[in-house]
């Protein structure tokens, strides 16, 4: 009987091994072996191990509570890390919320030119089913990025690009009309501190701030194209002053350079 008692005790201490079925993991957990051990002790009240019962019960309860607390802390840390990632990596839908209103312009002629561009944009964002969505990895920033190509039976409709860095996140959406660039929306998050700059780094550096996504500066730029020409651009950083001579031409070259590079990737 003492041999059976010792076997149960070993099963409780080493539940990942099975002494009764070699090579298989036991189904029961520590509580099962604890109860079995108590039964064996109750059946052998005359044995010398019976007097160790109070000590054994205290130790086993301490072990069970410690395992429970360790598991809870691990799960809590995992959820907290997932929460941070979800805050930094924003879905495309959240970007769309920032451009629900129309860009104001006093030029009626320009407004007429922008109307078909906006109609095409509304047509594309209303698409719910795509023939294909192809994702390509990008390695142009320190934290990498990706480009998504969205196709309907009529061809490529839009490209969504994300670049991630230690101090920023850049989201750019290109909308096409009949295979040509029609509208471009750029949104950039400039972080207050690097993404790895936590409270510990803040204290070590004697700083007053750590990384906080809510404190990021947001820069938005909308660019409107007609027949390959950049006819209008709006920025939330614009103070209202007219563009300098040649500014739209420079912006056109910058946007088309990135766009043509993406088109070669598909």
C-alpha cells in the first residue's frame, strides 16, 4: 500500500508524466492526484505518512494558488500587449472617418472638376466584395510596411500602403479611375516619442513623457488628379496662403514616383 501511496505522490508532483501509461500525458490535473492522495492517507491511518498530512495539505494549496496567480498575470500581460498593438496599427475604416466632409473651395470651376473625382472615390469605398486583394511586404522604413492591391473584374481600383517607423506611421491610399491616378489620401502620425520609449526609459533619461499614441501629431493631405495632372491639394497643415509657384508640380512628381513604384510591384 505504501508503494501505491508513493506513486500517487509522484503523479501529483510530476503531472506531465504518466506512470500507469508510459508515453501518454495524464488527463487529470493536480487536484485529481491531491484527492487520490488524501484517500490513500485516510485508508492508511496507521502509516507514518499519515502524520505528514497537515503539512502536505498546506503545501499543495500554496502550489495551486501560486500556479493560478502566475497564469492570471501571464494572460493579463498578453492582453495588454495586444491592446497596444491594436492602438498603433489602425484599420483603414478609421482613416475614412476623417474625410467624411467635402473640401471647401470658393472656385466654382475647380469645384466642378473635383465632382467626378469625389464620385469615383465614393464608388470605390462602397465596394464590399473584391475579386482579389494582394498584399506585398515593404522594407522602406525601419519597422517595415505593406501594400494592399484591391481588384474588381474591371481591374485595379485602389492601393492601400502602410509604412511603420520608430517615430511615425504613414498610411497612403491611391484611388484609380480607368487605370489612372484619381485621388490620393495621405495620413501621417508623428509620435511624441519612439515606440519603444516606455516609462522605464523615460525615468532613466529624466524625461517627462513616454510613448503615447494619443499624443501623436496627425498630418493629412488630399490630392486630386485629372488626366494625369495634380489640379488641387488640401492639407490640414495649410494656413490658407496660396501655393508657391511650382509647388503642385513638385508634389505631383513626388506622388507619382511612389505610385509608379507600387504599380511595378503588382
